[in-house]
């Protein structure tokens, strides 16, 4: 999905759109993150008095220097964005363009997603259930309850569920259309009978005046539920459920529910004696990935509780569960 370009007011305002079109024509997925990274570059140069299309060595160093409380990985990504843009400007014939080198990249620690235990999942759902029962008619907690069901029960990405339209859900068959999601992929997700019942119940309570183009989850005005409201509700529910911060001090994320769906699904497959040669590709499609390698990224086991899954999976794909220290790149 390509996003409408924000307003560019700095020295690169006339060439950024051309650059984006050029990269997209080559097949690169220059979406929201890249669009706003370029806006950040444009504003950075503008704030420092640059008025012409030029990149000096001093400005390059200023942009790529490590910022307070910034990780090396983010610094490296910022540098790469400016270098790529600089190379394009040189090819377009602009002068006074300094093309620097990427800073030395310290091998980053492999990010390990948080895998909720089944007990924690049960507590999370119980916490939101109690909130719904003690506050009847409360739209917010009812919304969170169904979103959690889609995140953990169906493995949807945060935005995939958050931005569902009424017409995307077939309430009779229990199927959900995910259109033009990450990497411009689309898929059909079939939910369980119990999940379909909850979707119908939510629709009848809160969406009876909506038409097909309205968002299924919306507070007011037909817009999708905001990130700020969703995160606030989620953090409140985690606290009620007694979910503790991780060792790094951060709480588990909403996206970790998708990781947990992957791990728990694979565990269930193996416990039922499924052949991973045939079942793992089904999970790939269900998740909306294009290749098995993308699903491997999600299937990281971080608990001894899943040791049996790791052992049994080795015969199928020795590298399906990355070892700490493996860098999968960008």
C-alpha cells in the first residue's frame, strides 16, 4: 500500500517524489516508513539552513551521528536512507552531493519476540472479559476483546485487524479478506466458529448502522480505532492480567500475539502428528507470507516449554528456528 505523500518543504521537496517513483518502478516497496524517513531528511537539512539540493560531508556526518538513546541499528538505517538518496541525486546529475559510507555496524542482538504462555493468554482474555462484563455496553473493551481474538486466534497483524472494513468480513462463512497488506499481499483468513460468533455479536451490538465502507472497529466518525487508544487499552488489560515486563524492562507488544499464534499453532500441529512438510506451507499462506523463509522469522522458540517442537522440527528444516546472533538483514 502506497501512502499519500506528506508535504515536503525543505531543499529536496522537488526531487523526493521523483525518487520515490523511481525506486517503486524498480520494484522496491517504498511505503509509509520510507516516505516519512525522507520527510525527516528534508526537514533536517531545512532546519540547518540548506536551501539548495546539496549534501555536504558535514551535513552527512551530522545526519548519521549517533543520537542520544538511539540504537546502532536505527542509526545504520538512517545512514542507509541518506546514502541511497544521495546516489540517486548523483545519477540525476546534481553536483555538490557527498555520498558517504555506512557506519560500522555492530552485529545486533537478535530480537527475540515474547511468546506468551498459555496461562498468560488465558489471563489476558479473562481480564478483558471481566472488563466487558463489569462495564456493559463499553465499546472500548468489547473492541479490544475481539481484536485480541483476531491477533492471537488468527495471527493477524495489528493494522490488518485495526483497519478491517465491514465488507471485508463474511459473517455467514466466517471468512475475512485481508487486502493489499504487507508486501502488497492479499489473502482469505477463515476463523473458527466461536470467533465468528464473537464477530457477529460485536457487529450486532456496535455496527448495526455501518455500511460496507465503514471500519469494523471504530470509536466515532467512521475512522479506524487509533493506535493510542488501542495501546492504552492493551496495556491496561496486561496490568489486570498480571503480565510482567520482560528482562529488558519493556512490556510484551501487541505484535507478540502474532508470534505466539505461530508458535502455539506449530506446537499443536506437531502434537497432532501433522507432517510439517505439508502443514508448514499452509501456515505460510495463512499468515500472508510469500515464502517459507518469512515464516521462519516468526517461528522462534524462546521457552524450554517448546523444546520438543524444536527437536522434532530439525528433521524438517534445520534452520527454521534461528540461533541467537543470526542476523536476517533488513
